[in-house]
C-alpha cells in the first residue's frame, strides 16, 4: 500500500511514516515510479508502535524490542519481561521525583534556593 493509504489507516502522518522509515522502524519498497509501497503487516506494526509509545517506550526502545519480539518464542512472556523492566524504570524515576519534591518543599520559605532547609 502507498504511504498515503498507510497514513490514513493508522492515523499517522506521511511525515511520521517517512521519519519512521528513515530511522528503520518501518520499511517500504520503492516502486519504479518512485512511490513507497508498504506491506499490509505495516498497519499492525504501526499500531504496536503507537501503543508502545502510549505506555512510555521511546522509539529506540520500540525498535530494539520489536526485533527481540519478532524472534521471541513466547511473545507474551517476552512482553511481560519488557513491561516489568519498564515498571522498574518508572518506580526508580518516581523515587527520584519524590526526593526532588521533598528537597524543594524543604527550601520553601528559606529565601535562598542554594541553601537547604536546616542548613
């Protein structure tokens, strides 16, 4: 299918698809007339990309895990492992943000952002 049809079927833009193609997330063949031709399975893959981004995965992570999942004997188990790893990253980030919040809260009313409360 051509890039316009793929964009319409997946709710993405042609520019997004060109970018994904440039970074290797999707591949299409060039027809003799210069148009891009994408396989039907690109629709499912682009839906996967959109869902993964919604779940907090970066395009680099999606590219890396997409290759791993295609080779995984048990995709459900492989996905669970990825999700568990992402939860650990999120938990660590939440702890960092909680510590930052506490530090900022302790500085409220000190009049000096460089001096910690009690210091």
